[in-house]
C-alpha cells in the first residue's frame, strides 16, 4: 500500500483506475464511497477504515507467545501462520490475512462441489405467521434465488425420475404398462404417444420444458374426469337397479302373502272334511270289534273244554307205558350184568399171564440201556462244568465291562468338564481381547488430537501388542488341547466298542452250549423215566381199561418247550381186551418213538412261519399273538429249562440285522412290543424265579415222566376236564421266562433306538440347510398401480422334513405300532430338531438375522401344522419340545428391540432361555433388511453382570443344548396303552392252523 495515502486519495485512485469498468460506479453524493454492481444488486462500500486495517499489524513474537499458551482458548485464537506467508513478509495485517483466507476459500470451492442452504427471514418483527413480501423478495434476489430460477426456466425446470413419471402419468397410456419393458422405454413410449416436444431423456430422470408439466397434468385431469363420470354413471345405474329389485321383491312378498292366505283357507276346509271321515271310520270300527269279541269268547270257551278232555286221556296212557318200560329194563340189566362178570374174570386171567412175560423181556433190555445212560451222565457232568466256567467268565467280563463303562463315563465327564473350561477360558480371553481393543479405542478418542504436535504413546502400543500376542498364543494352545481331548475320546469309544463285541460273542457261545446241554439233559431224563415206567409196568396188575385211561391223560399233557404229542390212535376202546398180543406191540412202538425230535420240529415250524411277514389281524400283529398262544399252550413259562426262548431271541436278532429299512423295523417293533405286553400281563414271578435253574432237579418233562405221574396220581384225575382258556391269563413264571422278558425288553428298546436314529440321520443333512434362509436375487420389475408383493413359500428343505415325518408316521400306522411309542419317537425327534437348530443359531452369526428368523419361523409353522394334522394321539407333546428355538426365533423377528427391557425379555418373550443364551443371541444379532439395532446397552450390561455372578456354576456357563438319546418309556407305559379285550378277535397264522400239531390255535 501507499505509505502517505489517505482514504480520500485511495478513493480517487479507484475512480481513476476503474472508471470505465461495467461493475464499478461512483455515488453522486459522496467523494470517498464507491459502488460494486453484483448480480444480486448494487453494494456501496466506504473507504474510511480501509487503510487502517492494512496498518494494523500483528507482531510475530507476540503471536508466537500467545500460540504457545497452555490455555486452549487463547492458543485457539492465534493459530500459527503457514511457513510461506511468514517468509514473504515480516509483518501481516488484517487485510492481507483476509486476502489469504479469500484465496483459500476460492481454492476449496474450485476443488469441491458446494451446495448452499438459503434461509429466508419472513419479517423483521421476529413473529410467526407474518410475511413481508417485499423483504422476502429482496432476500431472494440478493441470495441469487431469482437469478437461479430465471436460469432454470431458460432450461428444463421440471425434472422427474422415471419411476415417479411413469407412476403419475401412466394412466395416459395404459397399454404401455404391460410389464414387458423397463421404465425408461415406458417413459419414452408415453411421451411419444402424448405427442410432447422439446423434452429430454436423461440417465435417471425426464427433463421437461416450462409448461409441459401443466399440459400433462391437464391431460391427466381430463382422463380422471372421464373416469369419474363413468364411475358415477355405474353407481347411479347400480342404485336404480337396487331400488327396482327392492320394489319388485316387495310386490312378490305381498302376492305371496295373499296367495298363502287363500291356500290356508282351502286347507282348513279340506282338514275339516278329513276329520269328519275319520270320526265316522272309528265309530263303525268300534261297533264291528264289539260284535267280533263276543263271538270269539264263545268259541274259545268251547275249544278249552274239548282240549282238556283229550289231554287227560293222553296222560293216563303214558303213565301205563312208562311203568311197563321200567319193569323190562330191570330184567334186562340183571341178565347183562351176569354175562359181563363171567367174561371179565376170564380176561383178567389171560392178561396177567401175558404181562408177566412182557415185563421179563423188557427188564433184560433195560439192563442193557443202563450202561448207555452212564456214559450220557458223564458227558452231562462235563458239559455242566464247562457251562459253569463260561458263566463265571461271562460274569467276570460283565464286571470288567461295567467297570470300563464307569471309567469311560468318568473320563468322558472329566474331558467334557475340561473342554467346557477350555471353551470358557477361550471365551474369556476373547472377551478380554475385545475389551482391551475397546479400551484402546476409547483412550485414543479421549486424547485431544492436535495436528501440529502428534504425540504417540509407544510404550502403551507395545504393551497392547504384547498382550495380543500372548492371547493369540493362549487361544492356539487351548485349541490344541481341545483337539487332543477329542482324539482321546474317540480312542476310548473304539476300545469300548471292541470289548462290547467280545462280550456279545462270549454270550452267544454260552447260549449255544446251554442249548446243547439242555438237549442232552432231555435225552437223559427221557431214558430215566422210560426205565422207571418199564419197571412199574412189570409190577402193576391193573386192568387194561385203567391203563388206557392213564395213557390218554399223559398224552394230552404238554411236554417241555411247549409241544403236545398228538397220537394217531387217540384212545383204546375198553372192549379191546381179547387180542393181548396186538396191544403189547402197539405200546412198545409208542414208548420207542422219539418225542424230542417232534418237539424240535414244532418249534422249527413256528420259527419258520414267524420269520415271514404274517401281517395283522384286527390291528394286532399275528406273529406276536401266535408265539404267545403257542408258549401259553405248551406251558413254556412254567418250565425250569427250555430252549424255545433262546431260539426266539436268536430269531429276532437275525431278523433285525437289516437296520436301514424303517418298514421292517416298524413291523418287528409292533410284534416285540405286543409280545412284551402279553408277557407283562401273563407272567407272575414266583419265589424261586431268581435262582439258577440248572442246580435244581428237573421235573419229568417227557411222555414217560408224565405217565409215571399219572400212575402215581389218583384215578380221579382222569375225569378232569380242561375249560376254555382266556386270551390272556396269568401263570407262575420261572427263571427262563423272566429272562426272556428282559431280553425282549432290550430288543424293543434297541429297535426303537434304530428307528429314531435312522430318522435323525435323514434329518441331520436337512437341518443344516434349514437354519439359514436361501439367497434370492432381487430385481426391479415394472409394476402397475395395483401391484403387490407376495411372500415366497418356505424352502424345499422344510418340505423334505415334513415328508420324512409323514412317511415315518404312515409306516408306524400301517404296522400298528403302539401310540405311546410313536409319541416318544416324535417327541425325541422334535427335541433333536430343537437342539440342532438352536445350537446352530448360537454358533453361526450369519443365522442371527431378522430375515433368517422369519424364514425359520415359517418352517416352524409348517411343523406346528404337521402336529395338528397328526393329532395328539401320535404327536403328543412334540410341539412343546421346540420351545428354545421358538422363543429364540420369536425374539429375532421383533421390531424395535432397543425399547425392550431385560425383565420383559426374561419374563414374557424368552422365559426358558438362560442368561448366556440371551447374551449370545443379543450380541450376534444383526438386521440385514431394516438395519435395526439390537437390545439397548443397559440390557447387555445387566446380562454381563448376571453372567459374572453365575460364572462359578459350570452348568450355567454352557449355553449349548445337549441331545437326549435315552429310552423315554417303560414296560408299564406299553401295557397301559394296550387293552386285553383288543385280542379277542385276533386270528393266528393260517399256515400253522393247517399243521395238525397246532390245532389248539383254533380254540
């Protein structure tokens, strides 16, 4: 600037320099002022203080001193100058600084795209609802708004996006909006059809000239007016038609009333005529009946007298005939008794001589057979020793296996506790790492940021880096320990499975040895009883008639293992006393018949028939009912030793080897559970049921032993008759029957577990896909004013689960499995679904979303519909097993979670979930649709406090659910679900009824 200049010389210099400039002018009444013509208006400046501002210098030493002040307010008032400005001039004035600031502002504006917000002051009184038009117009003109409007009107003032343009003016050309083209093409066709000119099509908007928007609105209003008139015309026609129909309906009602009144009058006349005719008919009938009754009584009294006289004559003749018959019968009885006594004396003498001869011959043969019995006795003793040794080994193996199971369970518990502790340490270290990071961020945010003097705490950063490395090393060591524990757990499982296989093989060998020993014992007992019978036969001197009666009784009694001996010659007639030689040969052949082979043949026939699919009768399995009837008739439940039960157990074990077919498993589950119910109702344990059967002397189990009992018993036992048995009756059960019941119970539980695990394997692959909603592409499709958004149905994985449940339910219904077992199967399956879905929700962050919650909720609705369709008889409480995943999904789909308190979550929304589970869901939640927040920080902090209080409890620290694979039913549950009266109409197997040895099944 000029050193000796004043404001007047400065003004004169401006007048001389910018006199011809179009933006510069001089006021008329002032010598020191000048005017600048801006686009918004003329602005007059005064030069009195221009030079003083340039002379007001700031001393650099003073500014440096104030900048270094410790007070932030003082140091902020005097920021340091840039180095370039300080180098160019020693002193800086307010004007130079203002010039530098303007230069920086222009550089910033040129490098960016600024947008302005213009505020308009409505009045100078600062009161509402008052607008000063001149003042507002002046502000708009000074602010450049009017100039901007003028420039905008010169171009394209109306600008609409394609979606808004098509949505507003689409009714001008409805044929364009057929959905086959996009919005840009539709807008072009619409403008072409309206015949509008001067518009422009941009990338995202339609640009219209001034007045074109009004033309389009006028066309739109015209179309809307025509549409309104059309609607009014239709409404008026509808109201006119409605009034006409109402008037016609009233006329019809009036006519119907009049016609009804006329019809009622005609009906009253007709009813009176019918009443007169009925009265006349009943009066004539009364007179005719009275005459008939008088005639009938006379005829009856006459007939009574005649018939009484004839009956008295007939009675007198019959009394005479009966007296003659009694006299003749007494005479004939006396003559027949005299002749019979003579014949009997002669027959007894002949039989005594012949029996003595036969007894001496049989005695010689029995002495030869006694030598063979000694050898069999020695073999029996040797086998008994082997069986005792094997039973001792089996008991020892069972004890070892029990100890191993206990050790394995303890070790598993320790490993699981260690695993949980490691997981807890891992989570704690992870939480500590997150807290350290948050604390570091907070400290960084709290430190005041000064651009000029950047200060970095290297020690703090080094400490944090070292702690992070330690935590990473600790996490890696914990992961290695977890892997090692899992490997140890798998090795222990393999060793236990191998030992279990060895124990099962030993049990099968023991069963085979027991069956061989029982067969040898049966042979030995048969030979002993045969020897006793022959000895007693030689000493007895009873008549042939008593001998035949005892034979008939003994052959009708059941043998061991439940087989009846059906003799071809059922009875020996009492009059066959003449050919004594023929009787002796027949008796000798019966004694030498191999009854044990016939017993085994009957058992083989039963097992062969049962191995086939016999189907069902009256909703009950035919195979189970046939086995029960045979065992009950053979009295196998009361036998001390029998091999039928072992063979049945082997047959069931071989039948369920194919574990992949649910239909086959369901068929055998129905048979085994029904047979178990029948055994539960029939067997009644005795005092000696728990003792070992091979140490007691065996009762006579063959034909010869029962014949001996028949000889020793009183003769009155031959007159006993067997009454008809009920379907289910109680018997005294021995040890083999009780053992068979226990083994059958184990097989029912095993088959139940196989069916349940097969369905779990089938659902496991589907559940992994059901927890997360499938990704679908979203495209913008042109829609008309009546468009709507439809919800897509649930994914095919949920439908596959429903189909699997329906298939299994139909299989169980077709095989008539007891409903209590069906309920338990589906209850555990739904519990497995709940565990898998809930654990996946807690472990995978991408599953804790709003959209995924809606997807899982739709799938759970399908499961609820299935439970309603299956009914409570088969579904039971299956829907209640999904309570964890239901409450978790219900929490995910709630809007405005930040307004929910902790008490509302725990008491109303999720009462079954623990604090750890709720904290896990709240921290993992994120909204991929509406970007809503999770619960408030206060709720999170309260959950953390409760988690720290419960940190000592190991159960509360585990937030995952465990799958329950136990057997949830007992034998009493099966017996309570089935009734005995259901078996009254059940028919046994038709193949066995044709066999003569199984004729008892028809009774």
